[in-house]
């Protein structure tokens, strides 16, 4: 049997006891950084594979630096805390792991990061697919522009910045699309609301630069690495224009929650033949195997948490 537990104020507690005050700074101003990590259950191995946990925590620590969040844990500590909580919860299914470092000060009228206390919390929940579609999804170009590095740094996961993506995602869903693609302030292609973006033209794969206001995606890094090592294709990082996407052969999105998601339509125009393209299909299949600990070459990306023999 699994239990719903959280790591909160330095210890493991039942989730319903992990509560903050209404005066908490992060609740008012979005002064937190978070991660989304997947634990992928491999029933055959009786093991939870936590995918690229170290890299996620390295990015969290960079976010902490950005927001002057002083938490008393190293990347190694955070990995250990996560592993312990997984064991205590006892999930034997795919999970989504959500660490959050936040300004925990219970005093709202203070905008000076350096004066505010910080804390770290961790929750995890059973989690299946994020975008409900086996085939290629339909996207629109959002009317909302991606936040700029001169506004709030987009390369780390600051909680407050997610209002930007939430506005875009909501607009897209209410208009009948599956996801939004955002342009940056210069009109260049940025990313999805929770995914980085790739475009395939012939045998070439292109993706926007991180400096075009994109998150330093870990799945993005996986796609770049796997494209090179498994498909022999080097990914070109450059500035992309919206019209290039319309005329490309394939577009796909990458993210911890979304995995590798093919895009079949953008703004009601078919991308290629509108179906899952061959390069996307290959990458998606390799990635799916890799995250579940079934690709020996990339076993080092999977942090194994062996679960007891009960079921
Ligand atoms: N962009 C944004 C805005 C995101 O929230 C995410 C999800 N973390 C991504 C891209 C993909 O990043 P990753 O592959 O590290 O999950």
C-alpha cells in the first residue's frame, strides 16, 4: 500500500499536515523555484527509476541562487531526501516528484529577497500522461509572448513566471488546441508552456537557443544527446521563426511531463503530413525506453530506487 507523504520543514509528514500560513511570501509573490521530476516504475525490475534527478536538483540550486533562496541542502542531500520519501511513500507506479524551494517568511510587505527566510518542501503524486494524446497534437501560436530575461529569468523554474505559461495554455485549450507555442519579445520561436520545441527539416533537427528565453530543459538535453548518439543527427541550435515551423517536416515538444510529444498541426496547418514524423517516432521510442531504465547506454540517467517485494 502506498502512502501520501511530504518532506516538510525538515521531516517526512503525512501530506495533509504539510501546510503553510496564508501570510507566506511565496504565495503572494511567486518567490519560489521548483522542479518537475519523473519517477518511472519498472515492474519487471521492481525499481523506480528517477530520471536525471541530479540534473534537476542542479537546476533547482541555480534557481535558488537567482532568487537568493538559502536552503541547507546540497544536490546530494536533495537526492537522498527524494529517495527516502519514495521509499516511505511506497509507490509502485509512475510518479511525478515536485521539489519546491520558496520564501517561507510569514510577512508579506517586504520585497527584499536577501531579508527573507527560505524553506524547502517535497511532494510526490502518482502521474500518467501529461498531454492526453497518442498521436500528434495540435498547437496554436499564443497571443501571449514568452517572458524575457530582462523581466524574470526564464532559464530556471521560478514559480511566479508560470503565470505566463498558464495564460498561454489556458487560451490554447479554451480555443480547442492541445498546447500553445510561445514567441519571445522579438517574435522568435520560444517554447511550449511546459516543453521545449524542436523542428525537423529533411535530415536536420533544429531547436531554439536557450538565450531566446527558454528553460534549460533536461529533456531537451536528452533529445540532443539521443539524436546524436542513436540517430547520428546533430541538433542545430539557432533562432527560429514561426513560419519555418509551418513549412517544416516535423515538430516535436520535449519535457519531463510531456516526454517527446509530436506536433501534427500548428495554427490549423499540417506539419508534414500531420502525422507523427519518422524522426520524432524514433526519438520518442528510444526516449520511452531510456526513462524506464531499459537503455543500458543511458542507465546513468536513471537513479534506481529498489522497492520492497510487497505488491
Ligand atoms: N519549458 C518550460 C517552461 C517548462 O516548464 C518545462 C518543464 N520543466 C520545460 C520547458 C521542459 O523542461 P524539462 O525537460 O527539464 O522538464
